[in-house]
């Protein structure tokens, strides 16, 4: 049986982490983002969507 191809999202950190709660900072690190203007490609799964929604004010998200 063929596997369904997962869609992906390109996530970019557009604001710095200064003054952000440690929970949000940990979430950004969990997404794989390290510094401002750093981008990563993540799978479009509910777990990643939840992390993105939690810190959406720090990120720019676009389809990859």
C-alpha cells in the first residue's frame, strides 16, 4: 500500500526571543529554530500545527 505524501511548511522566526516566556522559548527551540530569520521545513502534522499556533506572533509560516 502506498503512503500518502505529507505536506510541509516553511517556518521562519521573525522576532527575537528576548522578553518571551521560557515555555514559548522552548517551543521555538522544539521547532528547530535557532535565531532571528532562521527557517526550517517541518511536516504539516497536528503536533507541529499546535506548536506553531502557540508562538504564532513570533513566526512566519508558508507552504514549502
